[in-house]
């Protein structure tokens, strides 16, 4: 495991470092922000720092002591990582109950005990309820780190018992500077826009075939909207690929069409490589219908966030049919 602090995380780090130095570290943290901002990196960096046994550490772990070596080898006895089970894509109540039992044990190394829960929104209701008592009555020298994106709100009872730590996308100049240090992709500005300003997600896009996939998805979308595509086949392809990212792109296309109808500067359009096609399609629609399409996409995103066992292909079919009907209504008018 490698831990690092990213350039846009300095203010959050200085806040926690001051609390650590003043011995006011909270018993529970909630790291929140959109995907691709390095919240997991931050959680690892913080955890290693706290568990580090170097008495002279100032603002980073030493990487050399026994505790650091154990942590970097994924083998620290006082660090518990809770993530969803592969089959269910959920953090189940049994995992939280086992964690609570582990947290009551004496630390083998005599320091802090840290539990890392990610993504926090994947806990089911029983898991949330089980965790609540630990948040209300924490054991000494225990830190719970919950990591969550902004796609699904957490229960208020959980949020109110954690210190929030918000992560926002860096400025475009800082994001591009970091991205160019990691990758020399010729479309770095486009990548950062497509990632909603999240540099890590932009880097992932640069290293995979996702840009080519996006081009194909856009073609599929236009065909379906124009009544020329096979909705069932398109839904099957979308369900089997990067579903969340596909819906994010679909939403961005319609939002760009609204922006283009408002005649905003081209620099403010996310999908700057598809402006001509978007502008042509947007000219056939009115604002009311565009916003209706946006609402349908957002409702579908929320459905996939709150229900992990639904038939993805069927839900996408319903979405495409709804969008198609909306556009047909425009043509009829």
C-alpha cells in the first residue's frame, strides 16, 4: 500500500493535523465528496500517520517503524477495512457487528485502533443501526473513518455523530497541473471536464478505453433518441459496461444541450468534442422537454443508488423509452 497526500487536500489535512497536535481528534470522521478526489488516499495517509510509532513525526508517517511496515503491507492488527461483499455490493450487518467486537479488544501495539468504512452509503439499514451505538459510545483511542461520495445521503443519525470533512474538485489549473504530471494525454482538458473536475477519475479515463466507449455510447444514445436504435440491445450494453459513468455522461449531454440553447460560451460546455452533434439535437427540443429528460436520468441514477439488486437492463430500457417518448412529444407538437 502506498499513501500520499494530494495537492488539493492540504486544507483538510492541516485541519486534522492541528486537532491531532491539540489532542482533539474526533472519534469519527466522515469524508465526503464526489468520486475521483482521492478520499481513500487521504484516509490511508491519515491512518498511517496516526498509527506510526515514530515519536518525532511532525506531519507525515515515517514509513520505517514497525507499525508503518505493517500498515504498508496491509497487515496492521489495529487497522480494520470494511468494504462491500462482492456478491451483494453491500456492507452487511454481520461485518459491522464483527467490527464492533474487534474494536473492543485491546490494541496489540498499544496505540489507536482505526476502522475504515468505504463506501459508507453501501451499508444497509441494519448495518447503520448496528454502527450507531459505537458512534454514540466510542471506546478510547478509537477512530472511525467513513468515506462516502455524494450520490446517496447517509442517515442523519450517522452524519450528526461524525465530524464532516468535505472534498471539492481543485481549480482547473491545479487539476490540470497534477494530471499532466501523471499523464501526457492530448485531451487532458476534455478528460478533466468529463470527470467533473476530479483528477483521479480523469487519470483513469486517460489510461483506459473509456473515451472510445463514451463515443460509442453517445452514438447509441443519439440512435435511440431518433428512433433508429434497438433499445433492448443498447440497454444491455450500457448495463454491462460502466453503468454509473454512462449515466453521468448521459446526464452531461442533456445539460450541455441546455447550456447550448442558452448560448453559453463553448468553454463552459463539458462535452466540447461533441458540440456540433449536441447543438443539432438540442435545436429540435425545447427547454421543458430537455429538463424532463434530465429529471428522468437523475431519477434513474437515484434508483440505482438506492437499490443494488434491481434488473439494470430493464430499468435502462424504461429510461430510454421514457426519453424517446419525451422527444416524440416534441415532434408531435
